């Protein structure tokens, strides 16, 4: 179900995990890039599947008829620099090795990885058909290209009792994207703290919505 793979980055070799769906015949497949939170940083190559979308996949893999890419960030500086390079290297490895649909590439992340979601769309806004940041907000790199990011459909999730990342971060992000004409959904969970990702990835509407988004290929 989950398999380790390697991708070269700046002369180094990084390990990521890949979920391959079984009994799916509708190739080319969509691809989801998942960016984990701070607690899963490291180099074991496994922790990034233990929180967020990974447990949701393990519980009901048939809900996820897509290749799901799990890079792992090293400790200390979030999804930027080498870590973001490694995430894109893993994504490039999958798109270059499998029969994938380039019009159906998505990015989602939780907490630190939610900020990483906007960092990824800021770097390559033309690549993603949809973005799903959870309990986060805009990465600092997003401001110069926010108009291009707004062209990507977004679904944001946050708990209004989050004591780690204030819910205002998602509220502001949703408002900014909408002000620029973006297609934005926003789900706020009353009384929920920082872990809004379990409820988000359980949402039965999320995957059909995400996988139903397609970008125009030029």
C-alpha cells in the first residue's frame, strides 16, 4: 500500500513514501502531494504517513483512487528551501515514473504543511488543479503571486478553538482568495482545536471535490 521511493535533490538522495491504489483501472491516475506537520519532521522516512491523510487512507483506501506522495521535511525550517525542493523532487519522480494525469495534480497539508501548501502553489501555481490547506494560512512566499494562487480552487479547514495556529489565519486566507475571484470553500469546526485534519480527511465530500478539479493544460 505504502512504498518507499528515492528522489535525488542537489546531489543528495531523499526518501519519500508513495501510496499506490489497488484495483484502479482508470489510468492515467491523479496525484496528491501531502505535506505533513512539524511533528513528523525527521529522516526515518515513515512518520509522514502517520498523521493526516495517511491514517485516513489506511482506514478506507478505496476513498483515495490516486497516487499520494509523502515527502518528509528535515527538522528546523519548514516547507521551504531544500525541504520544498525535496517535495517537488518526489512529485517529479512520481509524475515521471507512472501514468499520471497532469491535469489532476493536487496539494494538501496540515499545520506546517498547510503553510507548505501555499508555498508549493506559490512556487508552481500552474501545476496544481486544487489545494487543500488545513489549520494554516498563507506562507510568506505567497504574497507576490497571490493572484495566480487564487486561480487554483481551494478548500480550507480549521478548528475555531485552535490554540496553536489561530483560526484567523484560515479566515484571512479564504477572504483574500475570494477577493481575488478565487473558487474557495471554507469549513470551520466549532470547538475543535489544532487537530482539524482528522475531520477534514474524513469528510466524504472532500475527495470527490478534489479529484473532480482539473486544470487546463497549455
